């Protein structure tokens, strides 16, 4: 089964897809055997059919994701987990556990109380983005020196 956040490395996703397909094959074999006996309750058959459909859809979703996306390299060029639902987001550690989301940065001119630059990044740490946000702010405002203190 996929984790709730849908995050995994490409190789792991391929293995999960293959496991799902194997599970579907096994369930279909059991289903065909039970059809021959015709003693099974129809509600159980319906539930098994729904489970098979769900597993097939999950395998197809993983297959589409793997065809459309490449592995995401991290800071040390090691593959990091991808999220099938939103591949731009990142798995981040918080005081409440792990969450899948974005890290937002805002540069504020304290003198004029104006947001000078706002960015959202799909990585979990703040400190790598301060320089990028500052440069974008300078380009956006014509390279003028920003007056007041920026926080």
C-alpha cells in the first residue's frame, strides 16, 4: 500500500506498482475459483470487485507518475521521496511530526511595513532560501537598495 502522503522514491514506487499488480492477479484467481463454486455471498463478491478495482487504479496511477516524472535529486544528489499527488511539495519535519507541503518565505520592510518578496519552496529548510528571496526582491525592485530593515 502507498503511504498516506503518497511519497516514495521511483524504485520503491516501481516495486509497489508490481506488488499491487501481483495482488490483483492473485485476487482475480481466487475470484475466478469462487465464481466456479458460486456459493459465495454476493456482497462479498462486490467488496472483492471494488478492492480489485481500487488496486488496479493505484497501480495505474503509479505507472503514470513514473512515466511523467523523473527522480528528484536532493542536496547531496541522492534521490529524495516524491509525492504522487504533488511532486513539487516536500516532506518536512515539524514539531507535530512529518507533513507534506511547502516552505514559505517572506521578506518584509519593517520601516514601511510592506512585504517586499514572498516565495514558496518545495524543500523543508529555511536557511537555503534567504539569499534567493533577497536576490529576487532586489531584481523586482530595480536593484534599488531597500530602505529600512528587512526581516
